[in-house]
C-alpha cells in the first residue's frame, strides 16, 4: 500500500476501515479511517499509530517511503485504542521513542504496558531538522492526555480526533469529496464524541485560532485544506450551543398510539413553518438521533409505557443523552399508557440529567388517542414551534 503525500515531506500513512459499523456504540455506516502521518526530516517522525489489526497496512504505507527502522520518533497525540493499540508493535518495529503529554505517558503505560516514552509539555517546540513541531495540550478533548501537534513551517495541525469524521474514502482531502457528506459525518462525530467537552473545544480553539493553517490533518476521515474555515466555524458554533430553528421528535411505540401522538406533534410544528423531523427509535440509530439533537432547538421524546417504565429503545437513547449532555435545548415528553403509566416520569428524569430544559407540560394519553387527544398533540407541536421562533 502507498503513502499519500499531503505536503512536501509529510505523508498520510494511515489505514482504511471500510467495514466497521460500530464505534463503541456509535453507528458508522460509512466506515472510518485511522490516520497516521510520517514526517521526513533529519529526524523522521511518525504521528500516531493505528488500531492494532491495521498495523500492517500502516507499515506497508510507511515502507513505500522509508524503512520503518528509519523512524526516529513517534508522537502519540491520543492514547485511545484506535490510534494507540498499534503503538507497542510500532515501537518494537521502529525502535523509536514515543513523545506524548504527561498524562499520555501514564495512559499508554496503563493501557498497553511499558513502552519507552518521553513527556513533552504544552507549547514545547522540538526541532527535527528543517522544521519544528509544537505540542499543544488539549486536555479532555476528549481524553485527559489528548494533544495536538503543529508542524510550524508546513502549517499542518495534527488535530487528533478533533475535526474528524467516521468516513472511509479513497480520497484524502475535503476538496475531493462531497462536502455535505463530510459535514454530516463531522456533525455526527461532534454530537457523539465531542459534545460533552464543548468547553474544552473553546479552550483548544483559543490555542489554535491565530495559527496559520494550510492543513488540518485529522485522526479520522478527510483532511481539511480547502474548507478549514467551514469546519472550524462549525466547531465554534457547536461548542457555543448554536442550534437551528427546528424540532426533533423521537419516540417508540408498541401498538401505534405513541406513533400517532408523535406524528400529530410533528404536524403541529410543521403548521407553524418550522422544520421538524419525526424519528421512530426502532428504525433509527442512537448516533443519528444525537446528530439531529445537535442542530435542533427543541426535542420531543415519547414512549409508550412498558412495565411501568420506558420502552427499551427510549431508555437507551435517553440514557445515551445523559452522557452526552446536549444542554440548552428545550424538551417535551409525551406518550401513551394503558393503566399505571411511568414512561414519562422516567424520560423526564433522563432529559433533566442530560441538561435539557423541560419547557412544556408532559402530555400523556390513555390507550389509543382520540381526536381530542390528537388535537392536544397538535397543540403541543404548535406551542413548541412558537416557543423556538425568534
Ligand atoms: Fe479516535 Fe478518541 O479516538
């Protein structure tokens, strides 16, 4: 396999994972890539490794440029397994020392065993010959040890997970692929991985906003060179909690009553000229839901009651939301029940813990909705739409 030059002396030597469909619970219908980079200079540097089953692919790309034993240093920007589980073998093959943040030294040892590592500090610069590498710590973006590496003369930011997308492509750059697809996957990545760390995104932005950037070399998916302002601007908006005037309705249903309620709420929203998306959770992955939550100013979550609680798919998504904390959005709760109820209370608890603002009275209907019941659902949709219009 061949390395791909991204600028003079710097090569992409990563691996393409065409067929992975789940990334710790986040569905990846377009696969992903594990991006590693090789910098040729007086001291040759490998930026990150790959997930261990893909080590040979990375090494073959390295070999298309130099003998792996010619690598002098390895930079580990992030210790998570998709970039670092290949590190022990990479070090055995290359004999190179691993440079990483202080917390990276610990994370690598605890995850993968003893390796020869050297700590680098925030802002430190290392001369590797004709160029300098600058290390920029970005703690909790999204692990404690995370850092960026900036190739000063080349103006390349190796941005680790930030700005990445789970997207496998034979192309490497943003101007070679469909931007709608890339931005959709970048949004999904932000919503499912980065969202709880939005304050850390703001801090990282302060560190890089004045750097001249020719390329953002991400650890997943497409590299940015022609649309840098688009992705950086999107991160600033997402981190700032900017949303669109639109409503998301998600639900699950046992015998169709909650579905009728969801569709009536959607109809009420639509009647006010506000875009709405109505998704049944039996047919929608949790990571798609989060992508849509990211852009929506209000979310309605509905469930039939099953055994005094939520339907399992609703429990799954709302507990996932608790972890990702999409705060600042308005939320409504609805659902149908037969005798005791219980789903709405459980949904409410999860949404409150997720930081959503429960801005409307819960709407519960007993058994199949009547015309009067559906009118109440339409009225809720109207109220949601009006409350988010500026
Ligand atoms: Fe791509 Fe946090 O690993």
